[in-house]
C-alpha cells in the first residue's frame, strides 16, 4: 500500500452524491436513502449531492414486504436517521448512540407493521463523518465499501443465512454469492425485540485524504461484480458521474432490483 501524506483530521471534509433508481423490472422503488435532509419520497428515480462538509450522516435502506409495505419500511427508517442526525453528531457518532437510533428505527418499522397489519422490514447501512473519523453501522445486506489504493474492500458483513454458512465453513464465499440463502436475512429493521434482539455491527476508523466510500443496496452488487464496481470507481470521475455510472452498470446488466448508491469522497 502506498504511503499517504497525513492530514490533520479536522482539516478533512467529505462530499457525497446519492442516486436511487427503480430498476428495469420492479414497479415500485422500495429502496430509500438519507443525505443532507433529503429522502427519496417514493420516486422511481431520485438523486441528491452535497458539497464538501466537515460532518454529516447518510444511509441506504432497502425495504422488504412488497406492495406498499417495503417502501414504507425503508421510508420510516430514513426518516428516523433524518430526525436524529443532530443527536448522532452531538454524540460524536458513538456506537452506543448509533445503536440507540437504529433501535428507534426498528421500533418505528415494527409500529408500522402493527398499525397496518402488514409484514415489512428494511435493511440499513449508515455512514457518519465527523472530525475526520468515519463511523459505519449496518443491519441486513445493504453494504459499505471502501476504495483505497486501487483496491475495493467490503467494510460490512451481510446478515444472511448464506453468510452464517460461510462462517461455519459449510460453503465458500463464492458459493454463498449464488446460493438461495444469500438474501435470507437474519437481521433487519422490523424484528420484534421481544422475540429476537437485533444486533447491528459497527466500525469506526480514521479517514484519509483520497478515500472513496460506497454505500449500496443489493440491487447494485447483485448485478455488478466487485471488479466492475472497482473499475467504475477507478475512473475518478466527479461523484455524480461515478454514482450514475454505477447505477447504469446495474441497469445494463439487467436491473432486476431497485438500485441505490451513495458515493463519498474524502478531501
């Protein structure tokens, strides 16, 4: 790995651009994202970006439940993050406070299930940036990646039956990618905590100038290989071009699901 010049953490800023697309086969977009007070609001195609900022929170959520239920679950999740962003930043994105907010999002989805008597759920992958530090939390199989030194690394672990089988040595990662259990979620928003405790995973680390991060729903990585994703990120285009190129790659490869991406650049 090449040596990178150290930059004072408080001098670092991050810009971001998000795109959500319904895809080619789905009638509705059950994905949603939060970025700088914006959420998708059930549009089939929506995008939003922010200029370099010293702190912000964003997330990608992939709703489940079909019809109106999946859309509503992901919307309630991103609304919770929007309402609690200032709280998270005041708490310096601590894992304890982030977990509290994710638990709140889970309660909102569960309340909606009870109110509408419809089974629903949502994944969430959350990214926070403050004082040069990155915080990531996830529940489900929406992912966070980092592209550094021409290498793409997955930062999150999928909460799926297939991944449990990989950890147990029952199948390889390659087999898991194509197994029917690959989308059978073991953790997600919408689980009654009286029956099972949700356990979001957390990562915290120092960012460096030039880091490029990607949040996405499975509509991207199911259609576009890691090698293809890395090739798009390697082109070092402006963030809107990069985000739109990733979505277009998923559409070109079939666009079988809703596609949502957020790309984040550290300056």
